[in-house]
C-alpha cells in the first residue's frame, strides 16, 4: 500500500540535506512511507527496492497548493539526482505542449469556456496522452519528478462540487506513483 507523505515547507527545503544523509533510492529516508510495485501495460511489476532484476526509474509526484513550492522542490531534487549521475526528468501537468494540453491552457487563460465536467476530462486526457511515454521512460531507468498529477485534478474538480467518485473514474489505469510528496502549507502563505 502506498502512502502519501506530508512534509512541511521547512522539512521539504531540507530535502537535499536529508537525501545526502540517507539512501534516496532505497527510500530509507521516508520511514513513514511504504513502497509498492507498479504494474506496467505488459503485466510486469517493477519496484524501487531492487527486487526486480530490471532497473527502472521512480515516479515521484509533488502535490500541494498553488505557490507552495512544488516546482522549486522538483527542480532541487532534479539537480540533486542528476548530480549523483541518475537519469531524471521534470514533468508538469497540465502539459501544455500537447494537443489536449493546448485546450486546457486556453481554458486556464480564459480564452475558452468549458463545463466543469468537460475540463476535468480534458485534464485527465492530458495525463493519459503522456502515459505511454512515462512508462517507457520509467522502464528505461529515468526517474520522473512530476509537478501535479491526478490527485490535483480530483481535488480541484471535487471542490467545484463534482462527485468525487466521478472525478476519480477517468484516472483509473494511470501509472501509480512510487512516492507522493504533499507540500503542506497554510493557504495564506501560498498567496
């Protein structure tokens, strides 16, 4: 079972120090988090504990309020991992470079008006259109640091009054993160 870890901003800012003292890829630094395997399309399972003979990257998701430091922390972890010689990439959702992402971008910039149900499905479709590329990169050993993922989509849409079960449904089948870091700061601090 995977657990989301909650870190305060001050603890998260010490990420580099924490990771240098303990093994990141063994996840020894996250005592309250468990690691689970991820099932790929071909039915093979992979995990971070080295129990599979195949090496794969980790899917690490950063979540939190707007302006909580997700992008900054992703960038810091990316630099740290690259400094250790690990293959890693920073991804963001929505990915505004894709066809669906451009529609989401138009909505976010108020150039396009859409029903709440429609925009929720577009946000989900944006993650789905990147799923196979994410899987290929993970299989190749690249760690993906993701600034927002499906958790944000469900939270935003359900906060608008959409049924949470309905909001979760289109996310079923997306790659499950190995670790979710929730940057927990008060809303008044993030403004």
